[in-house]
């Protein structure tokens, strides 16, 4: 948002579900994808969305994050900020949960071939075709634009090729490759690491504190070095510099927990994480509010000129720590709620889960074009957000169901 694990671990819509299927985790993936769509829909109404530039070639290219800019609403900023803190880390965590089971079943070579088919292969057409289609509405908002020809002229001269949300796929593929290399060197590293998490069923707070501590160690130096919003880009391949190690940490944590078992440890349906979900939701709420308050102080203060100045700045260090606390707390709260309430089968959620990887791949053009269609429509911003979110989920859901009727595509999405 893994999204590929949705396709690999969930049954095709036309087949029966294996008895070992973990509903809560499958539905958690589906909920994350729905949240991804909602997040992208909200960006058209984000208070920080810069106006559409006079040209896509402008030096500052905020349009890559905000393809459509409609109106500004405070709720959209809060909603997007909450998501931004944790949902990508949670996507990598969920991706890791199923790695060890797949590795031991398929072997290193079989696992990597599967990843290349299900992650690498879809990345190329989605990045090359669907990404420009998603950003064409951006160009159409420029006064006096020259239509498709003008868009293509500017697009090929950008110097990089914005792949949109599917940057997640190539990063996940690299993480998978690293897991395979570690498996070849030390075939038992997953269960050994998983044993560290075995007490999480009764003591999830200890695992949470360890995750926060290590997260701060990998996130704070990267953010101080590169800033919180800097991205690296090489052609189709992009990633957020400050968070790449944080995402890898969550991925490895997912592998460890999944290697210990998908129905015990932290994931035990009767464990304390699931039973005490209200406390985790409360903790996530408090952590975010504290982070938001300190973030407002940091963003309003003068920017440090050196790394030494930043380290000595108490608010900045607190800001970095609270980010990791909020990220881990929101991830744990999401997992707790799903373990507690999504353990029973649902036909609608079954279908959403089975098609959620495809929804992730195809939703971005629907979000952009529906957002463009609602420009100038006299509706409250929240109503527009709901229409874009619901419409994008429904249209991409139907499109994926149709695409999966093609046998070759059904193997991938």
C-alpha cells in the first residue's frame, strides 16, 4: 500500500477458501487498501495542497503528491496526516507476515519467481500506463493547456517518471530479495527471530516499546540527514529517504511475527492485543495528538542549519520520537481492532480481500478523474471526498473482477 500478499494468500474469488485462512489478517489487508484509496481521495482537499503550476516542468512538483486540487479543508489535513504516519509502515508489516510461510513452502527460487511475477510484472504496465493516465487530470487543470499532446510533451521531459502509489511494489520486491538472500545464508533466521516475539500474546506492550525504540534509531538519523519529505528518484523508481529503513524494520518485524505463527504470539485471537483493543486505540489517539502538537511547534520554528543544531533542538528530537510512537501505536491499534472484530466470515469482505491487490494497482486513475469531475460542483468537501472514495473503490473493484476473468491476469492479481 502486502498488497501482493493479498493476491497470493487469499483465494481467488471463484474458488473456495482454505480452512486455514486467517480472516482477520485477510480483512486487515482489504481495510488497508480501502484506506489507501481514501487517503489519495482526501489529498484533493488537503490544506497543504499547492495550486496547480503553470507547467508540469516547474521546479517544485507538488502536483505529484496532489494530482487534483479542489478546495482546502482542515479535516482532510488531519485525516491524511494520521494515515501518512502509519499506513505505509503497516503495509510493509503485513507484507512480512506471510514471507516465511511462503519461503519455506516454495523455496528461495520458487518464492522469488513468484514475487517477480506478482510484484515485478504488474509494476511495469501500471507505472508506464496507469500513472500518466492518473496525472493527465493534473495537466487538464492548467489554464490554456494543449490537450494530450501538450501533456505528453511535458511528461517525457520531466527527467523522472512518476510511478504513483506503486512505488511500494518495487521497494517490496527489494525487501523480498533481501529476505531470500538471508534465507539462503541462514535458513533458520526467521523462526529464531520469531522466538523473540513469542511472549507478545501476553505482553504486547513490551514488543511495542522495542519497536518504538528501534524505529527511533533508524528513523531519526535518516530524517535529520535528508529531511522528513525528501524523495529519491531514478526513472520509475522512487522512495522516501527518511522512511526507507523504518519500512524495512516493519517488514522484518512482520516476518518474525509471521514465522512464529499467524494465530499465536501477537496475532493470537485471544491475546492481550486483541482483548485490550480500546486501550490501543486510546494510546494511538493520544500519541497522534501529542505528535501533532509538537509538529506544529517544529514547523513554526526556524529551520536548523546544521545536523548539530537539529540534535540539540529538543522539539525536533521529541517530534521524531513521537512520530515513531504514533506510527507503532496506530499500527498496533489497527491490528488489534481487526483481530477483535474481523474474525467472522463476510461475503463482501471476502470479495474485497480477494480483489484488493488489483484495487491497489488500478485505483489511482479513478481517484484523479473522479476528483477532476467534481471540480466546480457545489458540494461540501467531505461529500466530494466520500463520492471519490466510494466511486474509486467500486469502479476499481468491478474492473479487477472483470480482469480476473482472464486466466493469465488472475494468476497475477
